[in-house]
C-alpha cells in the first residue's frame, strides 16, 4: 500500500508520511517517517521545525548505498542473516553513518556485530580491516608478542 | 518506487568501487572495542603504537566496565604449587559453581593460574582489579600492589605503611566520581592507648595519607580483617567503647568523601563472632554465637536498619566439622524461591610435610539449600579435600580492563616542596589541577579547572630555598624562561628578578587529553588550514596535539610539528606518544620559529605543518609562504576572537591582511559609506578560524567570509560546535556571530 503511493507526488497528503533525504552523492530518497524517526539527527530537526517534508534533508556524510543498507536493516528489524551479506567496507560505512545519524539501536547492533567478527581475529586481520599502518619495527612487535604470548592463542583463521 | 530502486541499484556498483575505508572516529571505535573481551584487546595492542595505548583510554575502560557482565561471580583463590619452591604461588579465577562441581580443578588448574610471589594476601577485588598485600617479616610494615588478572598487568609495590602494633585492617574500594581506586588501612598508631588511625593510599600515588578523625566516636577496635566494598563505602565490623559500654557496629568509610559513619547491626546480634560480606549486591552479616548457632543476615537496603533480614539460622549440631572452624559463606544465589548458600572452610591442619611447609586443608563441607516451603535440607557432603588453598576472595564484579594508570603527577611533584604533595594528592578534584604557582614570600597556590581563583596549599610562604630546589630539579630554562619535565607534558615557567634570580614559578600541568578531536574531525577531512584562537588554558595546545596524531596516524599524512617551547610534544628528545607518528622539530630560540617553519617545508616534505603560538609578523609571513605551497597548516595564535587577529597588525596577514581603500565619490555614494574603507587584501592563509570560547564551545568561521562581513560592520554567520549533556558533539549551522554568547 505504501509502495504504490510512494510514487505519487502528493505523498505528503497520504497516511504514511515520507521524508526526503539527500545523500552525499546527491541522490534524493524518500524514506518512511517511522524509519526516519530512528535517526535522532533528522528527528530533532523535523520535530522542532515541523518542516515541509518534501524539501530534501541533506545528509552530507551518508552515501545512497549506505542509506539503502540502513533502511533495509531497519525494515528487516535488524536481521543477522541480511547483515552477514555485507562487505567489510559496508559494515564500517553503516557503523559510521549510524553514529552520525545518531541511531542508537543500529549503532549497538552493528558495533556488536563487528566486535563478534573481530574477537578471535589476528592482529593482521585487524590492521587490514581498519586500514591501519603497522608503525612498530619488527623487533618491537616481536618483543610485545613475546611478553604477551598468552593472548595469541586460540585464534580463527583470517 | 521500483524504478527508483533500480536506478539507485545501478549507482551502487559505482559507489562501492569508489568507496574508501571510512575514517572511524575514536568514540565510534570505542563502541566496537568496548564489546570485545579483554584478552583480545590485549592482542590488539600489537596493531599499532596508537592502539597500544588507546586500549587503555579512560573512556574505553569505563565503557568496557559498564558493558561487562556482572552476573557471573568470580572466585579468586591463591594456591601453592610445586613441591619445594616457596615462591611459586598462583592466583586463580574460577566460579563458585566450578568449585562445587569439581573442587580440585579450581586449585590444581596450573595451566590457567597466574603466577605470583608468595606471601601475598588478597585485600579485595574491585571492578575485577585485585589488591594484594604483603606484610614485612617483622610484622611492622605492610605494602600493597595492584593486579589485573584480565590484562595480567600489575603495579610495583607501594610504599610501605608502618604499623606500631597489632595488624592492619585493610580494605580496597573505588571512587567512581574521580575514577580513583583507594586502599584504606586501619592501623594502631600507639601501643599504649590503642589509638587507631586511618591511612589511605590512592592507586598510582607514592604516599599513604592520614585521614583526620573527628574528636567524637571512633572504634576502639576494628574486628574484621578485611573491609567490604559496597555502594562507594568500605565496611568493617567494629567495636565502640570498652568494658560495660562496649557495643558492636559497622564502621562505614565513604571512599569519595573520606568521611566515616556507623551503621547498626541487627538488634539480636551482639557478643560473638561477626563478619560482613557482600552477597546479592547487599551487605550481609554472618554471626556465630558460642559455637552454637550460625546466623546469616542481609541488609536489603544499604544503611537502613529496618531492612536487616534473617536468611538463615543453623544450629551448630548440623555442621559436620570440628567446632573450632569458622564457616564463611561463599556465594548466595537467588533462583526462584530457592536460596543456596555454599560454605567454604579453611583450616590449617598441623601436619608438617616432609619439606617443612604446612599443608592447608579445605573442607567443602556443605551445600545447604533452602526452599521457602521446605525445611532445611542439608546435603552433608563432608569430604576433606587435601587442597593447598591459601586464601580466597570473592567478587561480584567481572574481568575488566582497569589499568594501573599513573598520571604524570608524580613527575611534577618531584619539583615541588615535599609538604605540598599531600595536599595536592588528597584533593578530590586533582584530575582538574591546572597549575601550581610558587611566588617568593607568598603562599603556594593551586588552580583548578572550572574554579575561579586559587586555593592555598599551606599557610607558610614560599622560601628562596624551595625555589632554588625547584630550579635545580627542573634543569635549564630556555631563553623564554620556560622548561619542561622530560617525558611529560608539564611546563614550568619562571619569573625572574632584575638580577636574574627566579622569584616565581608557574608549574602548568600538561595532560595527554584525548577525545576533543570529534569536535572537528569532519573539518580535517577537507584538508584545509585551520587557525585556533582562544584565551590561555582553553585547550588549544591539547587540540594541536590530537590533530597531529589523527592526521598522521589515521589519515596517514606526513605531519611535522614546529614545537617552539616543546609544549606539543613534551620535553626531551623523544616526543610524547600523544602526538602519534607526527614528527617534531624543536626550536632552539623562539625568535627563530619562522626559520624552522621554512626549514621544515624545505627539508622534510610535510603535507601538514602544525605550529603553536604564531605571534610575530615573520611567522605570519612564513605561514603564508607555506600555505602558498599547498601545505595544510594547523596553528594557534594569541587572541580571543577573530577581531583580535584582524586588529593585530603583525597577525592580520593570517586572515588575508587588511588595507585601506579610497573609493571614488560615486562608488561611496552607491555603497552609502565613507570614502575610506577597510578591505581584505588577499585570500586568507587559514581557510577556517576556530574561536575556542570554552573547552566545549567552539565557533567556526569561514575566514574569508567572516572577515569581509566584519570589515563591513556586519555580523557574519558561524558554525557553533558544542557538547550536550551527554558529551555528544552538536553542530549548529548558520548562527549569527553576535548572538553567540557562552
């Protein structure tokens, strides 16, 4: 019902309200207000200004692809299986966007997912995942590994 | 909708291909790391130099502790292993369940034990941090050390606490308001009068402080050896008065306020053996009367006498163990209406082993289960187990990240008169200490963040000797009368008399504070130059330091810091870790700063130059020349507001320079203004200018627009960045500049 009417130009007159969001790559997306309300940053603005919802609300830090993923996640009530199809970059983008949009449930969900993913992983995996340059000399690193040998047991394959 | 969806789908591929690893700010990284077990975090310290210390970031430690499960109690035990080696003891973490199911596994689990030195006793466990104590062989001194079994890091031994007679009654607690761990020792200071004194050691300090007793009631005896920590208080069973007037109370010490009060015991509890424990989040009391009965009480609501509830009352005849033993509750679990109390008995059986050491025996004698509808059902399972268990402590906390984090305060104290140490360390707001001022012939003064005026540290004047001592301890002062303390970020500045003698010192506390970067991290991504202005002490240098670290470590830029008075990177030739991988160039003479800036560009190929305190025309020109080469500049300048920079002839070049323009008559009339007007001469060196009105209230100018508006006498639009009550950064765009009042 919502889908057929979403196309209509008079969407704001219909029962299901939609808010237009403008992503960093310039795509205008109409999003159901129930989903938008999870985004504290947009919600606070809408509530205060009671603005015309057809004027796009700019989200300069969120790409259309990321926003798509977020909307699907919220629609699927944070489905683990759906999230498992995400690439590492997508996970990180959704994380950063969830923080920017101030979506508490999503941030909690995605941070927990990443934490579970990383928990048993090697140091090399972490560096790759976050794109961190190793600035230890080989000697320094060997020394740290030697003194903390106990933490390097029972790891997953990368 | 469908067509729209497809259209978006087609740009997905492009979006993914173009995606770069997004920059993850520290606070978001903490959201992830706070959900990862300590063992894995210890492994991640290997990731990079920044991560090796980031894992112990105070905010992360706090968040991690909040997220840690408090549901599974941990049993801490020390046991001896190896037949002959006296030093081989190990600390074990296990659960009461495991102890019951398979007692030997708890103490014989050497593979998972943590080796520690012998003769240590567990004072207490707080947030998973263990405090161990050790008595000198002559029994006149005691010292402690702190142990984190989760990170396996431990502190050095503390200074010792002298004991005149008797033994020290100790306890270990945590003050959440200042994030401080404290050990309290009640010791007898006078053998004749049996006067008891309280001494406190903060984790990280090097002295025991004496707590003043108020003149009225004070315990004549503290009967319990180890106090129990609950609700920010430490609690011991104690005696008040002597002889006929003797009474039993709970001596309760407030860890934050360092004051004490007394709580009452259940009415029927008097003479006999009493001890406190913490079970089910409540203070509990177990009481043994003449080896006839064992009662177990719970104070359901802390400090409320009426809430004492009797949970268990057993006649001694049901106990199947020798009468001289003292039963101690180990765990209380509420499972529906079933309540189970486990008892653990420690006894030293006088059986001398061939190698001369005593063997300690443990009886796990009984698991009593209580159902409200059933009478006592004692499962007598008396199995004397010959376990070598020395002592046990019990905590309802869990493994955590708490780190023995010394601040650099000790280094600063080294140069101050020793009688000030006490006073400085004892201040509850010591983490807010900004500076200590020593002026000849005046009282030494401490200034704290957020407080107007100073606070005298004692009521005698500073002497010449003390200043000379400080001067010697600091070492050489630079031409600018400043010096640092090696390896720290502290700054000492001197005031000299006409003949060159030091007559005043300002000792500024430097802290590697992080966590301000989220105020501007989106600005950093533009790759534009930023100038910071604001009153002294507002946190400009701290921000410089953090920007240097983020740009170099996280955005992978080549950053060079021109560090005029070694304030950004700290004193000493190896810069402080807080600047990350950024390189630091020291400046021999402050007047040469501009030359070093140019030298940095010519020799070291930087992408970013960080420079503190741009103050002269030469430096302003050097900045322009650097900016013209396409290098990002991050700098600070003196002045509180943008107007101060515009009106300062030597600095106005930073914002484009000001010139006077004479307009033609027609033009002046058209503009409706005077014939001579001020105009900006050139594009500004710094694209953004941030006015730091307060630590958490910043105004961001787009320099060119704001300067033009101000010159025309209009109020420009600025972006306000501030923190809300939850410390989250809030950005308000397009605010009128003249309406921004902090």
